[in-house]
């Protein structure tokens, strides 16, 4: 009973760690300094920061290894005790969606922070679509991928964003020698990929961005069931020809064998008949002596 309760609590903790609360929004000015603080509980073994879906800093605590910064250079520092990220001499280009993932007992606890850096801070507002910048721009949300197999073996791939002002969506589908690139200024982009022979998997990447943010999603799609048939038909062609010729050859050999057997039987009958006729012929003797 206690083990069951523990498993349920662990599952609930894992699910809760993936629930995305409303991101914290921080407004500041160019040249200022900001500290972004992750929200988590427990003793972390790893803390990783990203900006707009791209790696910013990786910090492994157990075992402790060198901290890796991928962006911002010497303008960024991280507190090795709690993972707080400090950025100095802010620029407008530092604006974006910052996400930190904290690994505690093999469970990831995430925090998302929207940082807005402007030359002059002006009043902002919020809407049902999300936080709004002073310019009226809303950051894009994570793109959503939908992959469907069609009856003819084709793959229909759709990508869209639910939140964001004036998003541009870039969808790339690659596999083998085929590459499909689709761009749209609408909220949804769609492409239909025909079946290929031989079948292979597809690497799918969808990116959404606007003037202040960029997010991306990746996925690998196995061949649809219908895509196998062109390959099978390709293999069946020489196999079918081989089987057909083999069957014809067997029929020809059997016919020749039958003809030979018939001929042999006919010759034997003829020899037997001639022999019997010879045996039945009368024998005449000379009585003159």
C-alpha cells in the first residue's frame, strides 16, 4: 500500500513539473542588469537555461563539471548554488523567452520567464493571448506538429501556433534525398509528402517566430504503412518474373517427359506386337526327304 501511494505521488510530481504556469514577465531597460530565478524544490543535479529554445547555459552539479555558456559571453553569470542567471549590460536583443529546466531526482522542473528589454520602459498590458510588449507584440508559443498517414501512403504534416503576434512559420521535412521547405505568414502551415520507395523516416522541424521571439519543435516520423507497398511492388516485379519462368519451365519439362514416356510405351507395344506375330507364324517343313 505504501509503495502504491509513493508511486502515485511520484507520478503526480512528474506531471506537475510539466504543467506550464503563466510565464513571469520582466520589463527592464537597455544597459541594466537582471537576475532570472528558477522555481523548483529539492536538491538539483543539473540546471540548464535556454533562450527562445536555443541553449544558453548548461550546469551539471552531480558530478560537477565545467559550466558551459553558449551565448551572451562574459555578460552572463550563473549562481552555482541555486541556478540564478544574471545578465549585465542588457540590450534589446536580449529580449525573449527564457526557460530553465532543473533536474531533481530524475524529474525535470521547469520555469519560463519572458524578458522584455527596451530603450524606454512604457506601460504594458496583458490579454487572453498572453503578455503584451509595449509595442503590442505577443511572443509566439511552442509550435504544434500534427502528422497523419493517408491511405495512399502519403504523409500530411501540419504545424501551427496558438499564441503570438504576426507569426511566421517555417516547416522543413527531410528524408533520404528529399527535402521540403514550406513558409507561411499564417498561423498554420501544411505540406503533403508523397510515398517514396524504398520507404524511410522523415525528420520534421517546425519553427515559429516574430519580431521578439522564436520557438521550434522537432519530430521524427516513421514511414506510414502504405509507404511499404511501393517497395514491395518493386521487389515483386523480378520475383514474379522468376516464378513465372520457373513454372513454365516445369510445365515444359513435364510435357517433354510425358512425350518421351508415351514414345517409349508406344515403341515397347510395337516391339511386343511384332514379337507375338513372329511367334504365331506357322512353321513349314520339307517332306521330300
